C-alpha cells in the first residue's frame, strides 16, 4: 500500500466516525437541533486545539510512561493532559458559539461541548494511527472519540448553564474542573495500567450515561419543548 493511500485511509477512518458521532449528538437535542454549520464550527475549534495541547504536553512526554514516578503520572494525567486539554477545548467552544443566537437553550452547551471534543479526537486519532498503524483507528474512533465527547460534554453541562446564569464565571470554572477531573482519571487509568484498558472503557460508559442524564434534565428547561 502506498503511503499516500494509507494516509487517505487513516484520515477517512478517523473523520467518518467523528462525523457520525457529531450527528449522533445532534440528534440527542430533541426540540431545537443545532445547525450543521455551528456544529462544524465547534468541531473545527476542537481540531485546532490539538496543536496547542500537543505543544504544552511535549516536554512532559516521559511522565506518561508506566515506569514514571507516581507523582509524575498523576501530575501529567490530571494537570497537563486533563486540565490542559479541557482548557483548550473549553476556550474553543466558548469562542465558537457562546455569543451565537443559535445557542438558545441550556442543553445546547452539551451538544456544542461534545462537538468540540469530537473534533479534538478526530485529529488525535489521525496522529495515533500515523504513529501506530491503521489497526488502532477503529477502537480509537469508538472509545477515544466518545471519551473526548463526554469530557467536553461535561464541561458543556455548565457551559449551557453559564449562558443563562447570573454567575457565568462560577459555572464555567466548575465545568472545567469536572471535565479535567474526568479526563485526568481516564488518562491515569491508562498510564498506570490500572485494571487494564477495560477500566478506562467502563469509565467512559459511566460518563456517557451521566451525560445523557444531564442532557435529559436540561431538555426539560427548553423553551422549545
């Protein structure tokens, strides 16, 4: 297989599942679905955030190895990766949609947060597939993409509240901390190899159902119900 064809397959194997996840979350908004152009804008901001996050994480690459000291693993998982990536994704979703008139109900925060997370995951999945081969693309498209959607979707719970709150700064701060904590735990389970990768998968499933619970709650506040 030529290198050009392999690159095309890797991009498609990451992009197509990402767009399907984007559509999946769009359909979870039952009453007033977000337009594709706004979701793609959020998706693009998430994709752009990868470069900034990678630059911050590069000096700490040795800290994510299984043989690294415990403090280094925890700091890398929860601060460098968890807080760092979720901060850049949070800035992305804020810049993409916070002032948009399309952002007109609290549940939209989850949808746009998930869109940013999916955009981030697509680029990350491409990079992983380039490094480790096309074989890793399917599992990353399934698990890693949903994981990033859930992390950013958790921020989106508070992002949606902030849009219609008298204390938006407090809501945004809480959302960022919850997203960073969930992301950090996921990465720490993988870095330290606690309970095998299955433990991280179980965490993603729990986060997904938690996110759906909050989405249903926020939809009850929709003026379009």
